[in-house]
């Protein structure tokens, strides 16, 4: 893929991130016989936050001010390291799998640190919960990626997507289904969605992500919310390109670029539909039951990896 295609891929991810969250909200509203927000509203909310003034605690240090920028930039860099509408991301290279995970962890670390900065009770509570769940979700996520890397014999995310797209649909299905289940659970946990977290609640006993950003407003909150939407799209994109592979398309011409974007959107929306269906049919778990769910993800990742180690890698 040329540089123009790589730039287009990154810009598409940034532009459609709010739309993926809107689709899930719209689906949930339809299941409850409500109209739900319009697509324009998803972008208007971000624009409104960017125009608002900020209220900042006098106890805030440089960490409070740096966190939204670090979180947004690290998430954007991670987004530009994954294959979306083509095989070659802008920042892709051999071994980018590990760096990709570290960039996501960097944003989470600063988010938890900034939640403690102003000394609020809610911030400390949300930070503690986020780090606890993150310590369980990240190993499962890493092990799932390593299982896919072992199958494709590469540590490059774009290389993994390319080799999986060239594989016959039913080859290794018994390895891919556990890996898909593990990554789906991790995607729900990292996106802060039901049954792990409820993004629409402000009940202090159940808040995780929202508890960490209660002190933010204005442009800072807009960057945080946009980064959270991009992160959700990152996981949906990984699920789409690893487990619903399609041949890599050239984006040299406008027609080919449009086709690639439409195929990518169809795959992502189908997975967003699955996430929305899960939210509709599941209740939020108690906090002390969430580790059990993440333990299932870890077990599925182990099954995928051990199965391939015993049966041999894909050739």
C-alpha cells in the first residue's frame, strides 16, 4: 500500500470512531422502542465539548493536563499501527504487535494516574478498578495475539491479517473460535461495555471508566471521549480483520478505496451489532464476578495457543 492509502486508512479510523459507538447506542434504543440519537449527534457532542470552557481543580498538577493529550496521541498511534482497509498500516513494522500493546497500556496508565491526581474518592476508586481489570484483560489479550502470531509465523499485525486473509475459511476453525471468543471478551472489557462496565451510568458503586474522568470537562473531556471511541474501534477492527478476513484491496483509485472502506464498514458494523446484542441480552456483572469473565478469556486464549502447539502451526 502506498503512503496515500496508509494516510487514508488512519483518517478513516479517526473519522468513523464516533459512528461505531453511535451504532451500538442506536441498536440498543431500537430494542427498547426508542428513537435514539442521530448520527450527527455523535459528532455534535464532541464538537460541543471542544467549544466548552474547562473547570479545573486547583489541586491538579501537570499530570492532569498531560493525560488527555497522552491518552489521545497514544491511542491514535495504536490505531495507525493496525490494518484496516488495507494490509499495510502507516506505522506498521515487523514486531509491532508488542509495541501496539504498550501504546494502549501507556494511555491507560496515564488515565489511572490522572484519576488519582486531584485526590477525589471517585477517581481513586475508578483508577483502582481499572488497573485491577486491566491486569487481567491485558494478559489474555497478549496471549490471544501471540496465538495468532504463532499461527501466522509473524509478529507483525499487518502480516498476521494478510496471512489469515489468504487462509481457507474453515482451516484451523477449532483454533480460531477460542481466540475470537477471548478477544471479544477483552474488547468488551477494554471498551467499558456491559457486562463489564456501563458507559451510560453514573452510579458511584458501579462506575469504572466514568469515575476516572469525572473531573474533566471541555476540550480535555472531548479528547478523552474521542480516544475511548477510537480504542473501541481498534478492537472491532482487529476482530474484523483477523477473524472475518477479506482479500487486501489496493486503494490506488477512488473506486477501489471506496470499495475497501465499504467492506471494512460492513465487517465493523456486524461486530458492533454483536456487541450491541450482548449488551441487550446481558445484565452488568457484579464487580467481583468480572474477573471470572476475564478468566474465561484467558482460558480460551490458552486453548487456542496450546491447541496449535500440540497440533502444529499453520504452514
